[in-house]
C-alpha cells in the first residue's frame, strides 16, 4: 500500500465515524474543488468547522452529532491541505493577499521593477 493509499484509508476510517446521514459535498471554486462534510438539518443555522493545518474536516467526527442536533455542520477539507479537496494545477489555493493587492493599486498596477521617470 502506498503512502497515499494509507492516508485515504485512515481518512475513510475517520469519515465512517461520522453520524449516519452525513453527506459529502464537492464545491467547485475558482481554485479547485472543496470537499465539505455536512451533517444536521439542512434548514438549520450553518456552523462552519475548519481543521488545523495538516489534518482534514473528518477530525470533527466526535463533535458532529452534538453540534448537528441544532446546526447544519459543514466541516471543510481546506483547499491546499490534506484531504479530498483538489486544487487546480498551477493555482495558489490561498486567497489573494490584500496588502499585495493594495500595493499593486498604489503603484498604478505597474509591473514589478518599473519606476516612474525621474524616480529611483
């Protein structure tokens, strides 16, 4: 068994510990497809659960039943981390850096390295 196969076997074992009625939703985004584990009444107030780095949304299995009694639990496999979310090739799954975007606007969206005439 390869490392990837072992990882997904462990992933599936954790997912099997989620309550009956849990559904898997694949959400398409500009950055790839994000896997979401959903449990609880569909019309309940949503509760978004994010995992720590290097893990997956399956880690919330022990909390899903209690939280799903009053909420629509949505546990995400964060794009670019472990799990079944799949990033598009050659795309950075992180959101745009607002400081970098502000800097680009401030310099007039000139390519890096270009300067205004007469300035160093």
